[in-house]
C-alpha cells in the first residue's frame, strides 16, 4: 500500500474545500430563491399569524397621523412666520420713519422671528423712550442748559487780570449759579470779609 504524500494530501484537501464551497454557494442561492417565493406568499398573513396585525395597523394609523400633523404644522409654522415677518416689516418701516424724523441713534431692522419675540421691539422702544425723556428733561433743566455758558464765564473771570479778591468773589457768585460751591479759605487768600 502506497501512502498519500503530503503535497497530494494538501492538494486533495484544497480541492475538497473548493468543491464543497462551490456546492454550498449553489445551495444557498437555491434556498434564498425558494425562501423569497415562500415569503412573498406568506407575508400577507404573516403579521396575523404572529398575532400582531392589530398593532401593525395601529402603528400605520398613528404614523400617518403623525406625518400629517408634521406636514400641517410645517405649513402652519411657515404661514405664521410669514405673517409675523410681514407685520414686523411694517413696524420696522414705521419705526424707521420715526427714527429719521426724531433723529434716533437706534435702528429697528434686525428682528428675526426665529430668534426673537416682540421683546426686540419693546426693548428698543424702551431705550428710545428713555432717550427722548432724557432730552426733554435736559431741555427744561436750567442749570444743565446754562452749564457751558457758566463754565465759560468762570474761565473768563479768572483770565480778566483783576485782583485775586475780586476774582474769587465774582467766581464764587458765578459758580453758585451752577449750584457749585467754591470752598477757598479766606485766610489762605487773605480776603477781607
């Protein structure tokens, strides 16, 4: 008896593996084709056979409702965004006209409905209202309106070249008009009372 040599043994082993591998692929393909045919026949009643046909229908219904809602929500959201943008544009235009007429340093054209609500406009209006109120108070404030003139007068007084006693007395009177006290000790300047 002649034994199989190692190279023959190796060749035969590879040949066997190759043949069985090919046959296995052919059988797997046949099984897949038959499984597809059988699955096509059974898939209509498969959910019922598992007892989940009612849940499957319910999932389909709720999914349809959800997607319908999402679509109507998007449509409604877009419509409301356009409405808000239109109204905001009208408001921006009106406020822009006021801004030019009243010489405000505030612009009103950065409103974005996605990021802001009406507080954008109310905050800007609060700022402008404060500025207008401040201007109004400043117009009626006597000392505020006379402050520059009083300061100029004081500067003139100290540059007149008059003697120190008269200069200080006149300067104190002028500064008093601005409600500013000039605390200079009389002993220091030797001013006679």
